[in-house]
């Protein structure tokens, strides 16, 4: 009897239903789940973080995970932990495209690059994508 009660408590526990937060090792782990904004923040990291946090609802609505690189540090809205390998990958992507801001679609492809963060422009780009149009039609 106590064994059954213990099993029932485990099943009903909110901890049992909580999403497991894992370490993120590669951007490819977010493929087909999230759109990505990669930003080489330099000394403007606080400005970028403020701008991103002010548009948090719009970012969440579009399934965006963003990454801000400043020298060797990385800031993100990803809820888990990120590895050094991921930080290196973000830096390499930005260098490869010679860009300060990079938008990647859920398919992993680069959709836009820019020399500065213009969220309204990125949101317009995202909203014009066929996958986003389908998301809007079938929430």
C-alpha cells in the first residue's frame, strides 16, 4: 500500500512533470524549435540586453533564442546552461558571416545579417517567413 502511495505522489509531483533543463552544446540542438539571433555585442552589451528584455513578449512569441557575445562571455535568454563549445560556435558564425547581428531560421539557415540590432526589421523578416505564416494561421 505504501509503495502505491509513493508512486502516486511521484507522479503527481510538479517536479516529476518539470522540463529537464540541459546544457546546450551546439546551435544545431535548437534546429526546428527556435529561431536564433546572434549578436556581437562588444561594449554595448547592456544596451542590447535592455532592448531585448523590453521586447521579451515578441521574442517569445516568435520562438527566438538570442545570444550576445562580448569577448569571451556569452549572455542568452536560453533557460539552460551553455557550454564553452557553444560560445565558440556563436563567435565563429558571426565571424564567418562578417556580421554584428545574424538571424537564423528554425531550419538552421541564415536569414539576415546586419551591422546593428534592429528588432523591428528582424521581426518583419521573421513574420514574412512561410513557417511563421503557418504558425500564425494555426496557433
